[in-house]
């Protein structure tokens, strides 16, 4: 009986790890496209109905900004070649419930090697035809 219970627990743990890894792989693909300024790669892991929002905090206060996904993709694809940027993800907190996942990723953002800002990304995803897709991204930004 102990062997059966242990086997079941190992199966469940392995299944959860595999599902979390699938979700993490989607985020990693998104950022590979982001850093390469390749909107096609980014779109490949995003829903056609992607919602983008940012919460920006500064000395003037806090404001919520909505961004159109087409404008977002265009802005990434048109960043000058000489401009280098990197969003370093510091951690992943992944929660999955069936066909929905939520990923929390604290980050630091650098432009041409210099620190620009930090914050947290929150991604909401759903599983469509066995593939995870990002449907919602909200991030915070602060100096």
C-alpha cells in the first residue's frame, strides 16, 4: 500500500512540475522574442485578445495605463538596433488550475546596460488546444 501511495504522489508531483514547466516555457519564449525585438515570436504565445496594462508609480503618484496589443508589438519591433534592453526576471511564482494559469515575475529592466526600473509582471494564461496562451499582462514600474 505504501508503494502505491508513494507512486501516486510521485505521479502527481511530476505532473504538477511538468505543467508548471510548460507555463514557464511560454513566459521564456515571450521574453526571447521580446529581447530579440521579434513580435512574431511574442505573438506565437499570446492570445489574439491579449490585454496589456501597466501601473506606473513616480513622485506624481500612480497611474494605470492600457496599451493596445498591436501598438505594443509594433513598438517592440521598431526599437532601433543600437538600443539594447534586458528585462531580468528574478523569480517565478506559478499557479495553475485546470486550463488557467497565473504567473508572477519580479523583474529589473536595463537599457544599454543601465538600470532603468523594476517591478512585477503578472501574466494570466489559458490552455487552448493543449497550448498555453497569454491573455493578460499587467506590470508595475518604479524607479
